[in-house]
C-alpha cells in the first residue's frame, strides 16, 4: 500500500535459474512459472519431513509465481533451505544472468 492505494507489483519477466544444492544441478528456464513448477516437482519427490514438506507446499502452492517474483524483484534472488538426512541443502532461484548463489 502506498498512500492508502494498493500498488500492483510487476510480474517477473525473464529467464531464471533454479537449483537444489547437493540434490539437483542448476537449470535455466525461459520464464518464472516453468521454473517454479519444475522446482516444486523436484522438491515434492524428496524425502522431506512432514513439516518441511508442508512448509514448501504452502510456499510453492497457490500464488507461488507471484511470491517468488516479489523476492526476485525485491532481493534479486530467493534462497531457502531444508534438511535431509542430517544435511542442509540450499534451494535457490535467481535471474539467469546471475551465476553464483
């Protein structure tokens, strides 16, 4: 909100790269919806604990493309972590032209 008027956030436009550290190599997609869908598909296949699974289901569920787009616009990237088999893994989304996490 700005001065009491709702301001629509711009939708992310452009290629993005996603990855899951130690699990899946980086992959670049021409658009954010395809990237978010592929990332959620990969995360769902992992043996996450129920709390981690539910948290990611909420984050990557309804409104995920807009949510991730806001992170990209505001912070330049999105980084989340989860623990699997006692090891922490970084999940990341960033504009395709950025290479390092």
